[in-house]
């Protein structure tokens, strides 16, 4: 079993790489196969939510880069 620190580190690494934490090893094509059986509105909502999650992850990653760069510049 992983300690909380290991889980946290893996999550941070995933965010830095631009992926969702815990998304390693997932196949996006398999995730969409299960959506074919759902109601169209529900399926569209889930796909939109995933798209927004990707956008949010990118923005969080960018904010962390800016913060890191700012801290580096302040140290000089």
C-alpha cells in the first residue's frame, strides 16, 4: 500500500506532465466504448466534462509554471 506522500507525489508529477492524476494506463478509446450505451444527453455531458477537465489541468499546469518562474526571479 502506498503512503500518502507517494500518492501526493504521483499526483503532482501527473499534473506537471499535463495528465490527470491516476489516468496512467488508461486507454481513452476504451472509456468511450462504455459511453455508446448511454443516453445521448448524458454522453454529451460526460464528454464535455472531460474536455473541461483537460482545459483546467492545462491552466493549473501553466499557473504552476508561472509561479515557479516568479519565485526563481525573486531569488535573484
